[in-house]
C-alpha cells in the first residue's frame, strides 16, 4: 500500500468517526421532543417520531413555584406541523401563546393542552399571563 493510499484511508476513517460522533452525540435530533437539560437556554424540537400509535407527542412545560422548571426553553416546530403542547402548573393562571393569540386557564396542580397547526412562522412567547412569567419560546421555522 502506498503512502497516498494510507493517508486516504486514514482521512476516510476520520470522516466516519466525526459523522458518527455528530449523529450520536447527546442532544442530537433523534426524534425525542423533550429536553431533560436543566439549562435555561435549552431547545426542544416538536418534530420527529411520535408515540406508539404514531401520533406526535406533546412538548411539555412544567411550572414549579410559578416558573418554568429548568428555565425558559425554546420549542421548535416547522411551519405546517401540528403544534402539541402541554403545560403542567402548580400555579393557577392563564397560559397565553402570543402571536397565535391562544389562551387557556390552568388550575393550580392542573394541566392544559394545546393542539393547533403551525401556520405562522416566527418566534412567539408562551407565558403565564397574569403573573407575566415567560414559560417558553415557541419558534416556528419556515
């Protein structure tokens, strides 16, 4: 084997390792829409494989002590997707999705669910309306 052939083989092996690392790294888009990271700048993707029956799973926001557990996250959907969102709250308030102007009351210790088409692209705030507490960012990509 010539030196050029050995260098080519090493380069190909290196590319395979890098691609494998990117595909398998934690936080990669593997179809899981929930984020277990407690960081406030984390992101959740609303697309990908759904539940056992094939329906998309809802992105979930947990409200603890009137604030989003783990901080404000970004939930991303593609325009045309069905947005499915669940808010579990220990605080009674109105959950408001700005831009889409959708709102529902949630009881303390209760939950509310939203399902609507991602028809408007952009970035929108999800908040507890009365408390003026931001829960998440909704991003709909074109």
